[in-house]
């Protein structure tokens, strides 16, 4: 199916104002430009959060920072928020930009569509804090949800977009390898899973991807990885993991013209080959991170509705109300 006129118009704008061969002369310049472009302005950060309780988190004891987005229905349904499930969300931004606030169009939609609380993480950004700082922060937040918030692992869905999607998969691998309880399921929107850029789509979709060019993979990877680190480290680049067994059910969404098409496709195929449960949804000719455009393009709502349905399938207590949008 061809993309909507809204999606075509926004893709054209992204090509004109965002896409570039080089983001900066060094890691610092790349980060500054990314933060300027992807740091959504204040009014946009509140887009579609009306009716949700947004509470900041800054836990001095654990270093966990972020925010809760809570539908009013949670307390009414469960009697206490700790009795409800949680979507643990990890934002994208090439590891150098983005925040819990910038991703509110997605997290607010997921909260409403599932009726679940969302904890959206603010992790440390590169290049000031290079790998594995972001992954360590994500794991610390997951353990914080279990130990300090009292949320059972089987009542958690871990979700994320772009670099955050890669962090979701890195977390799943680390949790499994450490013998810790896995979440009920996971959702990844256009995950960046291969910092080495070995997927064929990194080259075949160069010029077709609305947002990125091939050279950008190395730029953002260099800003994230410390000197001498391998871009094939499986916790940083989950597509290069040797073992995909014993992962929770996974939903991956990606656009057909994205550079990161194969980042999602390779992970999906390897999970399925290992006997795991993975669902891959490829949307035709949409810009990277189109789920962020909920309320602006119809494909964003379609994708988020599919994600919410997947979450409800694996977290039976989840029940949203789309009429409240």
C-alpha cells in the first residue's frame, strides 16, 4: 500500500531539512546537531499527553531518571498502581540525543492504547557518556522496576525506537545471560541493531531513506563507542549476537526504505531460526521513527495500534481505550 499524502509530505520535508551526508566534523558536533534537530520543542513534548498524569523520576539511590505516564484508568481498575503492568520505554536519538520528553507522542499513545503505565527512561547520552553507559542505565532501570517499584517481570513490556530499540535488544541479551527474569514481551520501532552497518539495506536504501545516509551509521557509532571498542560487540550491536535463544516474544516494525531495514530483518530471522517468537511488520516507504508522528500521519496510529495489540496479547491485563484520544 502506498504511503498517505501526509506521510509523503513529511518525508519530503525530512529529506529537505534533516537528511545530510555528514552530521558533524567530530562526535561533539554530531551530538550538538542531533540534539538541535531531535530535541523536540516544548509545545511538541506535551502533544497528546492531555489527560495523562506525567510524573518525573529522579531516584538518587539508584541513579534512575525518567518519567511516568499514567492513564487515569490505572488506579480505578487496579486499586493501586503497583498492581498494573508497565511498559518500560527507551528512547532513540542515535545514543547522543532524545529524552523521555521528546518521545511523549509515542509513550502517551501506548499508555492510552494499552491502559498501562509507561516508565520512559532518561539514560546518559554519548559522547559525554559512551557505551556501555546507556545500556547500564537501561538495565538499572529494569532492576529498579522489579525491586523498588515491585513490578513483576511478567508484567513488563520493554519497548524502544531506533537506538532505543537496539538498547531493548541489548537488555534482553544481558538479562538472559545474567539469568535474570525476562519481561513478558518487547517492541522495537526501527531498531538500530548493527553499529557496523553490515546490512545490505544500509547501502541499497541510501537515497531512498528519508532521514539518513550511509555515512551516518559510522558517524553516530563513533560518537557512541569508546576508542577501540568493536562495533560488532553483541550487547552494543545485537544483530551480531551468537545466541538468540530464550528471548521473550518480540515485535519489530520498520519502513521498507529505511537504512535500518535489515537491522530489524536480521534479528527477526535469527530469533525465528533459534525457535523464538518474533513478528516483523514492514511498512511501505515511511520515514524513520514515523510512530512519533501520531496525530499527524495515519500510519503512525496504525503502527501504534498494532504494537498495543501485541502488548495486550502478551500482557492480558492491558486494555486501552482509543476513544480517549
